[in-house]
C-alpha cells in the first residue's frame, strides 16, 4: 500500500543515484577522460531540487516531528546547511575549471549526502512514521511538496523519473494520481512517459492509469489536510470529505453530491457531528 512517506524515500533514492553519477564523472574527468562535463554539470539542477526538498522538510516535516519528539530535527537542519556549503565548494571548483578540486568536492558532497539521507531514512523518518499522527504526516508531506515551484514541474519530472527504480516510480505515480487534479495528472503522465521511454510499459502494467482510482489509505490521509483548509471557507464541508477522499481526486468533486446527501441523512438521524 502506497503511503505519503514513500514519496520522500523515492526522492532520496533519486538524489543518491544522481550524485553517484556526478561523482563518477568528476573522478573520471580528473583522470583525463574527455566529454564528461555535461554529467558533472548536472550538479546545478540536482542542487536546486535538493534545496527545495530541504526547505520542504524544514517547513513541513521537521515541525511535525518537533511537536511529537523534540530536539531531533535540529541536527538534520544543520546537515542541510553543511550540504549548502558542499555545493558552494563544488560550484567554486567547477567555475575554476579545476578537475582535481571538482572531483574532491563531489566526493565530499556525496559522502555527506549519503550519510545524511541514510540517517534520515533510518532514524528521522522512522520517528515520523511511528510518532507523528497520521493526519499530521499527510499535512507535512503536503507542505513539503509545495516548495517545488510549479513552473519547474516539467523539469523535475524529466529529472527524477529516469533516476528512479520501478518501485519508486510506481509509488510516486500512485501518489500523484491521488493528489493531483485529473487534468494535471494527465499532463504528468505524458511527462513521465517522455522521461522513461520504453519503461512506460512496465509502469502502466503496474498501474493501469486510465482506470478509475481505487480506494487506498493515502486518500483519507490527504483528505484530512484538505478538509482542514476547506472547512475554514466552506462550513458545509464536513468529515465526509475525508471519507470521499479515500477514492481520490478523480471522484472527489462528483463525490460531494452523495456526501451532501449522506450528511443530510445523518442529520435526520440525529448524528451530533452532522448537526
Ligand atoms: Fe534532509
């Protein structure tokens, strides 16, 4: 069953894979192998995504964890600042056209990145999974994903999908299928297909993306923060929004009609939360 935190694991794996290729290219360049500069140059977009991701963790995940388990996240926030420094050192080395210094900088960056991501996966996100209430997990992941600029979404899809394995692609696509409005998800499907080429057949074998959305635990998780926001403006939006969210965005708006009817019925039956 796909869960919101699966998206974080998928992004972490993409970071590892990209940095592995960048570091290998920098090392081979330092040994005199030609033609690898475009691969090393990937570090610029890599770091843009890394900064969006770190900012998202600091705005969404870390405060949620702090409320449940104090004083854990601060060390990971310091790690983020150290990764900023690693990027500055790498950027300076590349600008100076110093192949040896560039290789040293990518090795240092990779070492720090791998350690940080491994510790987050094994420690920080385990605590999030175990100690942060499920509705707050969904809300935190929603805040985290909002830090990616919408106008860069096309580039992010083209970057991340080729870097992911089949399982991570499946998890990410299932999550997007549930959280994105249908027109946006349809566009995302086109971008994914362009990004992964022949692997599209495997993804559609795992997820028949043209089919109706299936109920899953992810839907209500994401429905809770949506409900928190919606009820401020639309008092008539009640708990049934979360129930309907179990079936995903695909039927959420048409699903409001049976939801309203259900609420009216429960009012007639005198259920207190529907009064
Ligand atoms: Fe992090």
